[in-house]
């Protein structure tokens, strides 16, 4: 698939946003005041990633999403392009989404679960893992059906009352 320069810049901006916290490791060695060092590190960790992701998403648009989706499918050995998910593949996608939802909800209702040593030591990996499970469930396993259904959830549609049966 041929991509436009706008999409490439958008995807590059997204990558810059993702790696920008790494630049905060260099700031303490620049010899700046403590206040300025703290401000710049905070920007690299909190402000710059969000702004870059927003701008990159706007620039990349649907074309960028299709490009990334195609690369992920290729890495997973799935065929390129649009195709319907098999019933088994779709059910795996639903299970992935439910696992993500359960883990996310359980952690909110049972905050002491974070005190378990194994979870406490590997919390970042659990967080990243659950996010990957969600993305795989939606993009890889759910196929175009899942993407269409999720798109319909966020799209306003007129609602018609059902007819009364007499």
C-alpha cells in the first residue's frame, strides 16, 4: 500500500511521542537548575507524548491506521486486506476483550491485588500485556466485523421506537 507523506509524518510523530520519555534521561546531565530540569523531564514524560500522539493521529488518519494494521497482520502471519473473521477467530477476539475488561475491573475493585509481590514487581508488564491483549482482540482476531461494531458504538444513529404490538 502506497502511503502519503502526511501519513508518514503522522506515524513518525506518534513514534516520537512514544519514545520521548527516553529523552528525559539525558536532561539531568545538561547542568540546568533543579526547577528547569524537573520541568523539562515532566514535559518529556507527561506533555510531549500526549501532544505528539494527538497530532500524529490527526496527521496519520485512517491511512496510517490501515498501514499499521497491515504491518501487525503481516507480523502475525495473517493475510493482508479485508476479510471476514472466522467464528472461532471472532470468539478469541471476544475472549481477549473480556480478559482485558476483567483484569482492568478487578484491579479497581480489589486494590490490594497490587500488593502481591509478583504483581507489584511486574505491574508494568501486566499493564502492557493487557493492553496488547485488547488490541489483538480488536484488530487481529475480531477482524473487520469487530472494527465495524466498535465504530458503530461511537457513531450516533437515530433511534426508532419499536411499534406497539396490540
